[in-house]
């Protein structure tokens, strides 16, 4: 799996987990969804994603986007 696909999978998982937590645990978990969305938006413009940096350090092979 390349870094691009790993990032999309991680972001999608985080959004789904935050929605589930918002519905079943506390409405305050909506802020996790906001954080993930804001991070996706800023990485689209800057090309920098903190979790992509961590995954690179863990040895996930890079893809064309990151």
C-alpha cells in the first residue's frame, strides 16, 4: 500500500470513527471531524500532512501525492 492510499484510508476511518463517537458517546466529538476535515483541506493546498510524515517515518512507501 502506498502512502497516498494509506492516507485516504486513515482519513476516512477517522471521519467514520468520529461520526460514530459523536452519535453514541458525546456531541463534542464533532470537533474531531472538524479537525480531520480542516487537516485534509490544508494538506490539499500546502502538500503537508502530519500523519503522512508519521507514516513515512514508519516505512510506508511514498506515492505520487506525498
